[in-house]
């Protein structure tokens, strides 16, 4: 077993077990079938990825986003730390007859990707929250800004810390907003960071992005927040955000 001190930056035992779980990768699509967010985020991405270009999916999993946009003429690259997830994506691409590129990499160690080499980037299904530590999440966002071309668009999803009262002060060893839960198929408990609206706004701005659209999302099948006038910050399960890279990194 890899000792904790040798785990990749921004990961812990729970996330390391997650990405190395082959059974999880093989059953991932089946287990998440019917989850409302998985359709909502693709529709949101389609609003902002308006014409074919070079698209990178960061934390691509089994390739939901890529297998939606590659057949539409987008030049797609899928990045994930899970060999199993990338294997499933490659199998899907072969079956569909589309060419995709895959890269096994830690999301906070993307130095091998060229500056200004993509038109679009995505980080969906709260993958950003799986990166442990604000320092490492900031490093990831800086990489995204670096690899996007001027005016490039970044679409992401984060969970809302304030949902139904949310999580306030962090417990010992955790940041405010960190939430730990058992994994569905074995492994150490998984910690997922939930964001306040002001926190994700600040993090994106500091990385060199300007927010183009922020759409509150609920757990309802249509993703709509009911009665948005009534404490919407407590009733929003998460946010879908489209951010634009600002020229010279100044927001």
C-alpha cells in the first residue's frame, strides 16, 4: 500500500482508493443512471461550448461530457487519475467510432499541458471538491486558466455549503465546507469540499476568470430551485458555473 505521505498532491486515502477502484469504474455509469445533474450539466455546457473547438474534460470519469461533444466535432481530451475510468472511456470511444485523447494525470499536476492550448475546459460533478486543500484547488484553477486560450470558457460544478443549513466551521484536520462520507464500493471515507458562493467566486477571480453565468441547481429532476425567492442560498444543492478566461489574467 502506498503510504499517505507518498500520495499525489491534493489527494488523501479516500480519494486514492476511489480512483484505484476498478469495480467502481466498471459500474459507474450504471450506478449513476438517472441522476438529474448528469443531464443538467451537459445542457449547461452546451450553452457555453457553442461551436466545435478543443475541449479538455478535467476529471472526465467514464467520459459523459466527451462522448457528448466528440461526435459533434469537438477535439476532446479526457484527463483523470483513474486508469479504470479512462479504460471505460476508451472503450466507449472505439464503440462509437470517435477519436478521443486520454491522459492519466493528477489535476493539480498539469504542467505537461501547453499554455493556451484549449478553447474549452470542464470540471463537472463536483470533481473540484475532491481536491483536498484550498492551496491545491487554487493550483488546479491556475492550470485551467493557463491552458485556456484568451476568452476560453471553463464550465464547472460545485456543491453548495449552505444547502439546508450546510457546514460551517471545519472540524479538526478539515477545512470549513469539507464533508466526509462512506464510499459506495469500499475504500476509506471520501471527503468532498462544499463551497460557499462567495468562496467559488473568489477562487475563480483569483485564478484569472470572470463568471459568465452561475446557475443554481436543485435535486429535483429538472434541476430547478423551487421558489427561488425563498432563502435560495439554503435550498440550492449546487452551482453550475461558466467562467471566461480574462485577458492578462485580470478580472
